[in-house]
């Protein structure tokens, strides 16, 4: 097993390069060509992971996990094997914790799962919980390896309950990440252009960034075509929830064999997407202290090279100051188009969250009141009372999202 390369303190390069931060020119922050199988010694993990929806639905996952052998992850080689192992173990862990819904959680993650999960996490510099880096960035494959990166040719590697809606949620989010790639490239080009005092190149880069953010919004709107709000709210959402700032698990989780004290980690969240942090830093967007604190904590859930890339962009020459001091009306307009596109993207996100959490919760409560005990378990349709006001990452979701959107709009440069 290999230790992750710590690029946390990588200095700002001239010119800045994506490859230095394990960012792909073609795939951005997505893991290029993720592996779909672990080496043979780790087949017990793969067998459980590939059967997760059925094991959870039949309430057999916990007993199955307790029968798994405790495997040593030191035979894993390269970041692709480590990322797949982290994906597999994080999905198993979420299923184990949430198998019985928010009222049937466990206090201890068993040693045979907790210890290797912790060790793989340490090697990658990731926390031992399902994060955006697992759920989206490394959880995809092409059905036809030579085909396009489009919904019809994509599938997940590991799944959880939720069927086609779960698949759609992962893959639409993946397509948002893919749509951002020209924008990531444009940021690098813009940093170079500022350093070279090349206003024409900077204007082109800002135009490309605005176009990429608008493409992200178009990709996000496809969520409605592929994800049923009722399924997301009642089935999928709980498996993305963590054990920090979560009333359903107020004391956190003990990782047996790692620590006798419980530990707290946030669940998977769009706030863990490196793309939005890069754009905020580049455009000089400043969020409220409370939101900024949460967003900075979410960087701990990014692969360290990606986190370092955010840091490099934050240390680059200030785009906003450059545009203001230039007095160039074309640059100011191009800058403001980027900021407006980012604010619009965040407005679209609020609309999606309203539909998939707020409205879905109202419908779930009405259904539960009508059906009573016939509605089933929490995972099968009961309103997730402890999670209604919060995102899976633990934030007060609507207050947070609206504040972040509004502070983005405040980043516009007045004429």
C-alpha cells in the first residue's frame, strides 16, 4: 500500500499546471478510467459491495459484514486501487450504519471493516466515510469503453438502495463535474494571462469559464429527468448522511480497533466538490464567516492534491483586483458574466434541493399520515425527521445555500 503524495504545500507554479495536482485535462477532478475490480485477495469486499442494495433491503448486511475476514490493505498498489478500495469500504460502511434507518443506527463500526477502512483512508488522505470523491469522482464506468461520456453510456461501479434514481443522481452529478472541465482549464489559462499581462487571453479565458459554468447548470437541470424526488428523499438521502452535526447520531461512531472514542465525520455533500471552491477562490467570492468555516471544513474531504490546487488558486494574483485596476470595460463584463453564471448555478441548486428535500418531505409526511403504520420503515418511506433541516454534510441547508448564492452575487464588480 502506498502513502499519498502530500501536495498540500505545493508552491504556485509559473505556469500553473493541472497535472501537478492530479487534475486531468480531459476529466477534471474525476478519476480518469477508475478500476472496477480489486485484486483477488480483496474479493470478500467486492462481493459484499456488489450486493449492497439487496443485502440492505433484506436487513442482512450487518450480519454479512460481521462474517467478513479482516483483510490487510497493504497489497493495494497505486491510487486507482486505493480509490476503489475506499469507494467499496465507504459504501459498505454507510450501508452498515444506516441499514435500519435513522432510528436503528449503530454505535460501533466492527474492526474487520473499520481498521482497513481507516488504513486506506490514511493512505489517500481522505476521511473514513463516503465523500463526494468516492460517490461521484471515482464511481463511474463506461459501458462501451470507446463510447462517449454520456448518460446512456455510463453506469456506477458500486450502488446503494435507490435503483435508477441512485444511478441518475450519481451520474448527473458526474456530468456536472465533466461540464466544469473547460472552466478548470480556463482558470489556469487566466492565471497565466494575468501573469503575462495578456488582456486578450484573459478575456477569452473568462468567456470560456462563463460558458462552462452555464453548461454545469444545464447538466444539473437533468436531475429532474433521472431522479425521483420521493426516492431520493426517502431512500437515497440517508445513506449519504454522516455522523457529525446529525441528530440521528449525536455521539458519532466508534471505529473499533482504531479508537475507543467515537469520531465524527460529515456525510457526502456537493460542498465537497473542488470545482466550486476553485471558482470561488478565482473569482474572489467571500462567503459569510459561518458558511466559509463550513466550506473550508469540506476541503478536508477532498483528495489532498485537489485541496492543494484550491490553495494554489487562492495564492494566485487576484483576478478581481486586476480587472478593477485595468479599467477595461470588456474584462469587467466578462468577469461579471462568470460571477452571474455561478450565482445562477447556485440558484438552480436551491431549486433542486427545494424539490428533492423540502417538497419531498411535505409529501412524505402527508403520505405517512395517511398510511400510518402501513407506510413501512424509515428507509422505505417514513419522513427522515432528524435530517429534514440539514444537508447530508450537516449544514442547515437552505440558510447555507441561500447565503452562498447571495454572497456570490455580491462579488459582481459595479460599473
